[in-house]
C-alpha cells in the first residue's frame, strides 16, 4: 500500500500556496532531549510563497542533513490565520518519513511516521519527539 | 545499511517482518473522551489479517455524521524491530475537504490527529486546520 504521493505536502516540484501566518513556526527548533537519537533539529524558513523545513537527524560526528522539504501549514481552527501546525514529507529514497507537527504551550510536538523502502527488514515505526524554539526566524535567515 | 538518524541504525533486524504488522489492537468501537463538543464522535476499526478498516462518525454539524469507511494506508509499530501495529495513517476525501489522519495508541487511548485541507477557495473561513482528539474503547462490561 504505497500512498506516499498523498503525503507530499504539495510535492517537491509544486509550490505550496500559503495563506496562513507562519510566524509562530519560523526559526530553529531543537529537541528537548539533548541525547536524542531521532531528529535533533528542525529549521523552518520562508522562501518566496513557501515555507520549507530542513530536518537534521542525530548522527556522529555531525547531524545528518535531510535537506529541505515544503511544509504545509495548518491553523488551530478553520477561521484562524495563525499557523500552529505543519506537515511535511521527506523521501531520500531508501526511507520515507511523514512528519505531523503541532505547537502546544511553546513546545513543537513532532510525530513521525517512518517507512523503510530498502528491503532491510526494518519495520515501519511511529515516533514522537518534543522541540523548543532555539532561534527566532530572523536569526536563521 | 543507510540511515538518517542514529535510531534507524540497527545491527540485527531479524525480528522485523516488513508488511506483517498486525492491526488487531485497534479493533473495536472507540468513543471520543470529550462528550461535550466532539468533532469526531466515534471511530470504528475492523482488523482482518494485516488490513485495517476505519470508519469515522462525526457530530453532524461541523463534521459529517458519517465519513465513510477507508482502509489504513500504512501501519506502524512502536519501534524499528516491528511487533503489533500501534499507529496508522489514512485519509478521507469528503468532497469539500480532504483530511489526512495520523493515529496512535497510547495508554489505552486512541489518539487521532486530523489535518483538514479545504478544497474550496472561500477565504479565511476555509483555512486549513489541525485537530487532535482522544478516544476510549466502548464499555465492554
């Protein structure tokens, strides 16, 4: 059951039209767990009409740079224009990760749905990690 | 073996059996813990082998009373070694909007995150939005 196309947040080659205010999300978010073995950092930036997210996975000696993917923004309620949530899809080929996120009381909760596509025997798995805003948007431009 | 996070690097993946995740832990009827103003009132899950069918019942006002039945597109274990499915993703196309769903079991609750993407360009009232609701099993006593 491959429905990855569904989760491509507008697709890598298609601009994601943005109507919501992304200010509450822009910037750098760091994992609250300094020993995290999953995602250690996310950086959200504004590129033209798009918001893009760059993900860094735990690695030694340097974190793994997953590159950028379009982020699709969501508000708390249908009529609100402040984005408090985003989704993104990351597919480097051998695996794919769908990120569902939302901000609660200043914490960015990142839920990850990981699927391996390389025949390695690794199971699809679910994860949840927590991030604090370590740098405001202006500092990461 | 390629990986983009330390936690995805495993020496022994023999225990993992891709595609064999059992969704049986989801089976049954789940009711929203919020009886006051739920959006989704009830979730009905049916597991047959490795296939999970999911039906949402809405409040009949802000959400349709019956979203119809869909199949979980992907199942996820709690970790890379596999085991029973404790999470799934699926989606509903309700015509006026498309809803992506990420769900997981946690402490006896079914946690459902819904990402609502409007299909109509009707201004602020149609902004994309996110919701998270919690469900308990139907009383089996």
